[in-house]
C-alpha cells in the first residue's frame, strides 16, 4: 500500500504522453477524488469538463500553444462557478482555492493510478469559455491533461528540485 507521501512524491508535471486511452473507471476515480475534496463552507463551486472527443480536445488545445498538450487522450477543464463560491467578508471569492484543492486531489489520485497530469493556467480563458459555451458565472481556471506518462524519468528531477524545509517553513 502506498503512503500519502509516496504518492505525493510520485506526482510530477508531465509533458510527454502516451496516446493510450484512459479507462473510464480510472477517470471516474479521478472525479470522485475531486467530488470529495473540501471547499469553503462546503459550497462545492467546481465544474469539471472531461473532454475525450478528439475534435473538442483539439479546439481546447488552441487555447494553449504547446504541441505536447495535443498528445493527451483526455483533457479536463476545471472551472469555478463564481456565484456558488463562498465569499469572505473582504470580498475574496474562494472558488479558485476550492478548485485548486479539487484539482490537487485529482492529480494525486492520478499519480496513484500511474497516470500523468500537468496543471495549465496560462491559457486563453475567453477562448476556452467560448469553445465550451460557458455562461459568464463559470470561469475556466485550469486545463489538466490526463494520460499515461512517457517521461517517467522526470520524476527524479522533480524530487531533486524541491526546496528544503527551511526554504518554505518559518517557525515562530
């Protein structure tokens, strides 16, 4: 049985994929991991588009200009329903944080299943919204390719490029 840290250490941002289709059961496990993720005030303001159809995947790829994305057999688009998200008293909408937690659950579940992912946030949000026909209250925030990795040697470099604890923690 894998421990949490073993799974977390095995997760890295993969940018080279096999074209092997992802089994529906595995995709449903990823979605279940997102579904059970905590959210502020339990509002659950996330919407996940699971895109397996090649034509639509190719359209989504036009919002992010990196060829490697086209190799992923599944692309998820993680969105925030801004009207359902909890808003702090100073006006901060926590939907993006809730989505980040859900996406992190997906990436860790994917790692446990031997699947690869890569967070993509630098994409044309307006174009993505248009392609998916999203209403104004639904904001795409993350594109997440899901695939079997074809660059597993990158795992080692990922672990070797982490800050030490003193670089991220301040004890008071």
